C-alpha cells in the first residue's frame, strides 16, 4: 500500500521554522539562554563533536562551552529544512553550515547533517532529540565538511 502524505498540522510548520530561526539568532549573538530555551528539559543530543551524547541540563553547559570557544558569533545557515508535524510531535531534517572565528583565530566553515525531533508543550515546540553528523569519505576515513552539497 503506498504511503499517504498528510499535510502538516496548521501553524506547526511556521512555529517550528521560527524556533530554528530563533536558534540562528541566538548563535549569532552568542545568547546561551535563548539557545537553551528551544530544548525540552529532557532533551537528548547526539553531537557531531566529542563528547558525542548530552542529556537534559548538561546540553546547556555544552552549548555555553561551544559559544565561549568563538571570538565571533556563530553562523548557522540552514538549508533544505524539511518538517513533518502532527498536533504535538514533529521531526525535521536539514543541512546546516556552521561558521565563525574561534578564539585561536581558526576560521570555521563546515556543513553538518542534522535531525531534530520536537514535541508541542504548553509553552510551544521544544526539541526533545537532536542528532548532528558529519559525512565521511569511505576511502580515506576522513570527515567531509566542505564542498558542494
């Protein structure tokens, strides 16, 4: 039986897009509190850099550590965001380019693949699970974070 495509719940897609846009603004301004506000208290994050797994409140500390490593705000360009949303559950997948200048003057410009799962709470949509990953070249075993998408 072929899959049936159902449209997203009314307003859900716009609300979720705004949540991601607010995270982009928070990264640009290095606002850890605004960044953490997008997460559910019990969020699970599979990060692209070690340590690879964070839970709940420790995700806020990890984000603060990440922000502190940059001299500039962090660029966060989302591409190809796809959202599937029900009344209270959604999942999204997208590509994101992270950019900026670190404290040691390292220039960062890398693409990461990401998947986010969200739940609608009384205070809006919250990320309950997030997974970021970096593709790799099977011949060399090295990460591939630049180039054409």
